[in-house]
C-alpha cells in the first residue's frame, strides 16, 4: 500500500499518524509498516510519502505507479483548497479517459476532502459534480448483466463513503477485483471524528462487503421509488 500527498504522513486534518517523528533525533517511526513487518506478510509494506506542492506532477507519477504496479493499492490524497484543481489536466486526460484512449488499466485511488458542508469552497478539493460529469457510468444496470460487468464498463468509480467499514471494503475490493478502475473518494471532513461514521468490528467480518447504498432503517424499502443523492 502506498499513499502520497501533501502532509499525508501526519494527515492534513490530524486524522492520521502514519509517521511519528522523534523529538530527540532525526527520523520517524511508522506503526503500520512495523506491524506488517512483524506479521507473516513477507515482502509487503506500507509507504506514506508526503509530496511537494506540484499536484500535476505528483498525480502523474502516482498514475504511472498504479499502472506499473497494479497489485499495489496506490492512493493520492489532496489537501483542502484548490489542490485537485492544479492536477485537473491529469484527471481529464489520463485518469478519466486513459482506458478508452490507450487501453491503459489502473486502479489509482484519489482521496479528496469535501468542504461543501459548511466550511466553504476553499476547504474543498473535490467538486463532486465535476467527477460525476467525467463518469460514463450507466444510469441503470443493463438487464441480464451481473454487477461486476457493470463496474467493468465504467471509466471510474465515485463514492461518498460514510463509515469506516465502507472505506475498508472499498480499498479491499480495489485489489481483489480481476480488473482495475480509478476510485474517487469524496471525503467530507466533518466525518473524520463523527461518532456516527464509525463502524463495529462485525462490519469488517467475513461475508461483509461494500454497500452501494446504506438503507435508512426508518424507511420501508418496499415503498421507495426514487433515491436522490445530495451533496453540500
């Protein structure tokens, strides 16, 4: 697993401590990497790399990394502000359309903080509508096709994950699938420390998976005719 981006080692909003820096000497301690090395996962590693402020170049590098090493979970995390805007050419020309133009398959994950929940546009690196417009996902499933076939036809995936279990399953299926697709994760900042966004251990257990829609328990699903997604 590899994650890069500005401040991704400590988490832009202090939600991650991938690297804990020593106070009395140079260097750092990486808890996740140390846990992997002490397990039976031979040859596997976790890399967190804080990148410089050149989003166009960095995202282009990660795009190539994901293409070259398809069995690595490659993640690029944008900070708040206009960081994703600086890489928009890379998103338009390569990530959204690379498979159609050159038959290039890659499963790059983009974590984009979403600030349209009260913090204002300067706190958002994800204009949700922009990515939805870049997607060629069919509006309705084709008759006679299984769900996986439908995913294979799309140029990329866009999710608004609202629980930690959803994030876990979304990352896990990126590598378990027999194909690779870019994954855009809309990540509202207010959910980082929101208790309702946490998950129980049973949500990570065997026979659990990513849910396309989490049903509202207060609603009778048999009476639902239309589901409307809102953001901001």
